[in-house]
C-alpha cells in the first residue's frame, strides 16, 4: 500500500502566529482551552486570575492560581530566546505576587538561563517551583500550526509533590517515602565526593523514581532511576527529542563503551520522540547496608558516562 506521508516542519518564528506578546500571545494563552494545554505540560491545574497584573510599576503577563490548593502562579511569556532582563523580571514578579509556582515560557532556553532556573529550584524553599518551557510550533505541509509546550527545567518531583497527600493510600505514601529517603541519602553521600560535586549540580530529593542531572544541554541529560519492582538501579543518557543525535552516538558505540568501560543498552525507541542509552545494576533497595555500594556504583557510572559522552555531545 502506498502512503503519502508529510514531513513535520518546525516553525522557527513564533511571531508568524502571535505578532505581539502582550496583545496576541498573552490573551490567547489566558483562554480556558489554551491554559489547559500549558497545565497539562507542567502537570498542574491552572486557573487564570488576571492578565497584565500589576506588580508595583510593572506587570506580570499572567497571574493565576493552582486549582484546589490556591497556590499562586505567575507566567511570564517571551517569544524570543531567554535573556537576563526577563530572568530578573521573573524573580521580581514572583516576590511581588508571593508566588509559589513560577513559569517562564520562551522561544528558546539558553543554557545559562536553564542552569539559573535549575539553581533556583535547588536553592529555594521546597514549596517554590520554577518551570522553564519552550514554545514549539510545527506544521505538516500547508497544515495549520500545531503547538507543543516543552518543559526544559522543572523541580524534581514537583508534579506529585505539590498535591495534597490526604487521598493517597498508605501503600502509596510508603512508596513515596522509600523513594524520597533513598534519594536524600544518595545526595548526602554523593556530594561529599569532590569530583562528583564538580561535575553535577545537587538536585532536591524527589518522591519520583528518577532524578535528572544536567550535562550541559536541554536536549539530553543523565537520569538515574530506582526500579523497585525489578530491584534494578539505572543510569542513562536520556535524549529528549533528537533521533539524529542518538544515531550519531550509536555510530560511536564502540569507542564510547571502550572509553567508559561500560556496556549500554541502546534504545532508539522509534515509536517515541525520546531515546535512551541505559546501564543497569541489580540491587536490593530494602537492604540499607547495601546503599553505600549502590551509591558508589551510581557515582562512578555517572562520572564515566559524563567523561565518555561529552566529547560527542
């Protein structure tokens, strides 16, 4: 059967759709249907309270709240690459509105600003969360543009942690506590290692089964996971949406595995946008006497991965 498939093309100039941030994009985003798109991307329920909301002599693009909890949310829009001016505004607006959720929507996140948001997430109160999202537009042929909000930086475990735990079963609460305690112990141990602390930034402990560590780009990162059902500890290079990069790295497979001394499971995942390059270690999470050995494996593996992959990334 012959299939005529179109090519997915990214629209690089957002102003083709929204010529002006204040008069076009902000009102568009504030509508119920479109704010729900953003809410789905960041994992929150958002109710818009006001657009162009005053903060002294300035105004934040959207002032909102989290449905059900009342947490204050500010959303700052930027149809261009991130810059220092908007980062400063973001913090000013957050302080002026006493916001607990801060969302920065941009055309492209520069690495230095992604690192700044990561730093803020790691050095602010547990109730404060910063999200950095890129606005992506795509089309196929002459089709109408399609939108995607791509989350570049978020607090570890935020989507689950911000919700009240009253409705969780005792088993779920125990599961979350186990994950959190493991990552907290890993953080305390790993960042005593000077080489590890030099190469990676500390992340807040999470109730999720994974922790993500930046290695210089929003396109890829190192992720570590506790898979308790299978008693497996994982470390991986996670590539968000770049099959060309995965295939390029795959061509360097022999060199990377020789240099690192590690054997990886190379998963292109053709049915998904993401790709994964994984190594696993069978462990017993319930035996705390083994945790130090597990942490040592993670530390050594992450350092070897970072050293072997970075010359190709």
